[in-house]
């Protein structure tokens, strides 16, 4: 599984499970939508690492990598492919 | 099996050693340290010898890869003996855990071995004179200055600040927060002891003033401008877990003190232990210590599994255990009557220390709001 779009569904599901009722598109900025607090941001980082069995490297721990479902999927693809995918 | 422990202790080997350490080297001195407002260096050295400063670190960094469930039991045992000592362990855990989780390879290699042994003692520097739970109101500012940062501001109520070597410092960088690892002897830093505190006075609190302190670029830990959602939340999560476990220890100390006192104390020829209202209080302490430990164990095992649910589990454990410790210690003072107010018995100290746990690492009120928010979110599923 290397296509970034393959990683999006579980990420989207995790977010919507915590914030049901939201209409969330993969390109929506979840921080700009205003419902993500610091607690949930940390949970998101942990969720991505546990679900995809990766350790997000320091240079990837940045707000922009977690801003949208699409970008989080790209992040997972980059990490699992050893950084071959384009960096945001 | 005892009233406060079900089945074999998960810490079977180390627990015995820690228990003896607490019984022999902490409990007999806790009141003296409380009055002196200081933990002696010798005791800190013993924690180093026992490898208890950061046992969760991997062996290559000087730890023993101790699971968080076991770390929690260590903090519970130490909390049973002295909350001031446990407080020092708490903030050191927050700093060492931060370097392990968010540090660069260079920061990990340079700092973790010394944090594991206690050669470097850490302090968590978030609170300020005008911002506690509202951490985003930080007035400390870090400005990029070409080859690093210049930091100016004041941190207050810093546990272990009087003796810390390494500060985990939070500062505003533009509109957001960033975190920095700062040697406490950096020029421009002034450490002022804070004394006369009601609770955990032995934890050697300090105010830390930063006057145009220059930091190298390498001082930054974690993502620039995103410490709030990463370093700060992660460190506070470890802090809450430790405080929760320590609060369970306080309840057990109250139980021990009250069972001992009521067994010996007679009122009009009847032992206090025979009075039904006393027995109810004792029962409540037994139940709350066991319930608190189970909540801590849940949070610890979720940490060991890397499960994000550990964050809410730590909130719940800390809320329950800290408020239960306040109740238990208030009842312990009540059971002891006038003796409860006396320095001849430990319960007044336990009460004062328990109150601290309801304020630090997120106040009780903040926890109530956060936990209730989670309940309402779940109800919408």
C-alpha cells in the first residue's frame, strides 16, 4: 500500500469518530475549522504512528503535515516509502 | 493480596526494592524534609543508584525500558512516602520523556544518558505569574536572532527549579508556542527559591527569570510553532500520569496512618477502630486506592501500547486519584482529631500535599470540563 489515498480512510474515520456530524473533506484544514485542540492534535500524532506502525521523524512533525486528511495520508506515504514521495 | 493490592504486584522484583527504599529512606524523613523545604542531595543520589529517575528510557540511553505501568507503580510508592520527592520525579519524567519523544538524535545522545542517571535533573517551565492552566497566555517570548533565539520572560512555580540543571522551557514564537531545552546555568537566567508553600514545600520550587537569554538553534525541541499540540501536551500527559499514581500513594499513606492510629486509640474504653463511622472512612480509602490504581494501570498500559486513548485515560486517572486523595487526607485529619493538625503525625502533610495535586498539570476544574467535553462528543456518535 503506497498510494497516499489508501491511508486517508482510517485517518478520516478517526477524526469523524471524535467529532461526529462534521462534513469533512480530505482537503479541509482541520485546524482552521476550529475544533482541534492541543489534546486532539497529540492524539492525532499518536494515532497515525500506531495505526500505520511508523515513527514520524522529527522533520515531519509540523503543523502543515497534519493540517488535512490528504496531507496526513501523504505524510504516511512518505514515511513508509522511505521519503520517496514529494515533501510538502 | 492485601486490601490495597489485588494479586501479585506487576513490579514483583523492583517493587520490593522500591518499597523498602520508601519505607526505610523516605517515610522516616518526609516530615523533616517538609519542614526544611528541601530534599537532601543524598536522597536524590539514592534515586540515581536505584535507576529510578527515568527507567522508561531504553538501555542504550541508560534506562531499563521499564513499561509505563511499572513506572506508575514506582511513582505510587514514592508518592506514598513523600509527595515532594514524587514531584521531582514527575517533572524529571516530563523532561526526559520529552527528549526521548521529540528530541533530535543529537539531543537524545547528548542528554538522555545524563537524565537517566540523574546527573542532569530536569524541570518543566510552563507556568508564569499570570498564566497557569491558560498556557496559551504565556508572556515569555523567544525571538529568532540569526544563529538562535533570544528569550525573555518569567516562569513561576517551577518544581525542582532550585536544583534543576536542564529546563524544558515554553515560549511564544510569533503567534504560537515553541519548546526549548535550556541549561539552567545559561547567562541571563536567575533562579529565585519560592518558600513557605502550603503543599509539597520540599519540591524546591523556584521562579526563573530570563533576561535576554541567548539560545543556540539546537535548543529548540520538537516542532517550531507547534509545541502546544505536541511537546507540551505530551509532557503534561506524562505529568498527569505521574501525579495520578502519586495520589494513589497518598491515599495509601492515609490508610496506613489511619489504620495504625485507630487501632491504638481508645475513646471511653472503645477502640476507634470499632466505630462504624471510622470503618466507613477506612473502607472508602481502601476502595479509592484500588480504583485509582486501576485507572492508573489502564492509562499506563495504553501508554505502553502507544494508544492515543492514553491521553484521556490519564486525565480521568488524575482527576479521580487527586480528588480521592484530597478526600482521603481530609478524612485522615478528621480521624486523628487534634493530633491530625500536629506535626507529630503525617496526615496534615498528606492533606497539604494532596491539595497540590488538584492544581498542577491541569486543575480539577479544567479536568472536569475536558472529561465532560469527551462525554458529549461520544454521545453524538
